[in-house]
C-alpha cells in the first residue's frame, strides 16, 4: 500500500506532509500541525507520523467514506455523521474525540493504579522475605542453642560418670595394693620359717624341739586373710528411642 509520508502538506502545500490528522483526514507539515493543535476546536486531535501514515487505511466509514465523529456506546463502535442518523438514531452517542480522551484517561488511571499496587506488592514481598529470613536465622539460633544446652548437660553427665569410675578405681586399687602388702608379708614369713627349719636340721633334738615349739607359736599366731572377691565395674548402655530425644526439644511450625 502507498505511503503518504512523501506527500506535501495539504494546508500550506509547501512543506512535506509528514503528519496525518486522523480527525480531519489531512496531511500536515510540522509547522501546520502545531498551528492546527493551537486551535481550540482541534487541540484534542490525534496525529500519526512517518511510517505510520497510510492513506489507504484512513479511518473512514466504509459505507459513506466519511470520518468517524461519534462513538455509539450501545454498539461499542465509532460511527460517522450519516451512520449516526441512519443506523444509530436512538442509540446513546458521544463525541468520538471526547470518548477516546475519556477512555485514555480512565485507562491511564487504571494502569497507574495497577502499577502502584504492583510496586506495593513487590515491596511487601521484599519485606516478607526479609522478615522470613530473619525468622529462619532466629529459629536456627534457638535450635542450636538448645542443642548446645543438652550437649553441655550430656558432657557434664559423662564427666560425672567418668570421675565416679576413676575415683572408685583409685580407692579399689589402693585397697588391693594394701592386701598385696599383707599377703606378701605372710609369704615372706613362710619363706623365712622354711629356711629356719632347714637350718635347724644339724642341731640336737632337745634344742631342735625347743626351737620348733617356739617357731610353732609364731606360725600359729599368724592367721592368713582370705582374698576378697575381685572388684568389678560395668556400664550398661541405654539407647533412648527417637521419641524420647524429640521430647527434649521444642516443636517446629511452618505456615
């Protein structure tokens, strides 16, 4: 389709027709366009320029080849002067320019409102995100502190058990060492008496008898102690159920 951008201005016929007035169906140069818009009756006219100008696509009524002047609200369509009488005589009609301007204004307000709401939604979500991340940090901190609390109690309990075992070990080893000394003394005495008896073999029977009776008194005066039962220690593991461990901690809640 032929482009009208190369045509001349239909007002001054001197400048290039680079601007097309959709209401007047005319081409304007830049200066004539400004003069046209300064006119009170034309200040709301709309223009298309350059490559958007197409004279074969002029917005004219296909039935009457006239410009659209009115907007039929009942039919939701623009109409020309003749159509407004012939086809839409009893319909609610408004000025096309005013209707377009009103719709543009209303649409701009709706878009602005949606833009504002969208921006507020973004800000709200960003605040929610920040608050949620802070909550996550706080929850992790609380769980960690609670875990450390139980770890300290467990470590304290372990230290108590170990100390108790070690203290008992020291006392038991001390008693065992004392018993060893007693029984070692008895053993050494017996060895010495055996030696004495052997040395008495060469003396006279009368003297031997006297010495043996004396030795017997010493032997009879020593009463060997019975070795006590062996000391022992053991530990029986207690493996708590998962539910028992869970009962030590709080409860997580997500929403």
